[in-house]
């Protein structure tokens, strides 16, 4: 299975569409994302079905 969002992609969780995340790593069908405002903070972990691609024109 191929990952939909490559590392470095900007995405958002479907439960919080106003908050952008950056994909840091993809492993075993799990996305490890960081908050661009706090890159040293803890990773947030999501399955692909829980994420959507952020629209670059809204940034």
C-alpha cells in the first residue's frame, strides 16, 4: 500500500480542519504529524482516513 501524503506535506485532521499539520513520517500505515507552530512538541498520530490535504490557497 502506498502512502497518500509524502513526508513534508501539509495536512489537517478531519476533526480539526482549522489546524494544519506537517507529515513528519509514514510507517506501517500510520502518519506521524507535527504542529508547524511547535515542531519540537509531541507528534500527533493519524491513520490516512483521518487526514485531508490542506489547500495551499487558504494558507
